[in-house]
């Protein structure tokens, strides 16, 4: 699955210890659409059947290939950064800043559909198959990394300025726990099961999500 461009919100406070250097506390939030193209969902099952009239054991092999919908969902990344900042120029006219430091990330979201198939062997060795389509929650996960960026500020009044800049967020990939939340196709199932039962059988591995990304921003500064 991949994410594309999205709108977000960035805000923060700069405090200058000297005319050129200081600290910055910054918050960033962005929500991305998650998309992915899937190959067919395939499965194989081999079982022993005793069918009338002779009830002699026979091995039966079942192979299925189902066209599977593309992945969709959302990912929200919230970032809190604590940076050192340096400034050049005149804040009351034209100035530029460069900042960077450690960053804290919180990730959450959702994704669908995950495939899960159950089989039931009925009377006369009749095989019943249910192909579940599941929605998953990306449980809230914390990670740490860094950010670095800069901006140009053009005074637009005594206490305001128009700003434009660029920032990069980086860090190690985060392993995000996923858990089923909803069965999307209950009307297509012969034997519906509970989410808790399906979760206990799935044994899902975490999704590995990159926290790295770039921001291009414009806004207003107050001083």
C-alpha cells in the first residue's frame, strides 16, 4: 500500500534566546489516503472425503483464485518536534530560519479488505466455503525520529508575516499492530463468525509503515 499527497496542518512556537538562535516547538498533522493494487486472492485446500455410496476415503484438492478489490484506507500521522532554530535577516522585513531536532510520531488509521476463508464439511462430504472481507484498524503506535527544515518569512504588518518553507521528517519504520474491526460482506456468508473468533485464528503480523516524508507549507507567522 502507498500514500499520496495530502493537505495537513503545521503550527508551532519559536523562542529566541539571542537575536539569531533559539528553540522551536512544532506540531504537524496530516491524513493520507492509502491505496494499493492487489493480485487475485488464491487459496488451496486438501482434505479427505468419504462420499457415498461406497464411503471409500479419497483425497480432494480445492484451488481457488478470486479477483480481489484494491486496497483502500487512511493513515493519520501526528508529529511533535523539539528543535533548535537559527535565523538570518530582519524579522520586521525579510528573514529566513533553519531548524531541526528530535521528533515524536503517533500513527493510526484503517485499511481494507483483508481476505480470510473458512471451510465447513457438511453431510455427504459437501464442502461449504465462506470468503470473508475484513476491515482492519491500524492501532495507535508511537515512534521517534527527527525533522529538519527551513522557511522564508516576509513581513506583512507590524506583528505578522507571510511564510513559506520545506520540512523533512525521518526515522526508522514503525511496526503497527493491525486488528479486524468489521466483516464487510456479511450478506454473502453462509456461516457468519464473530470478529473475536476470526482474530484468534488470523495471527496477523504488524504492518511496517514508514514515518518519513516531506512537507511544503505556506502560512502566517505572528510575533
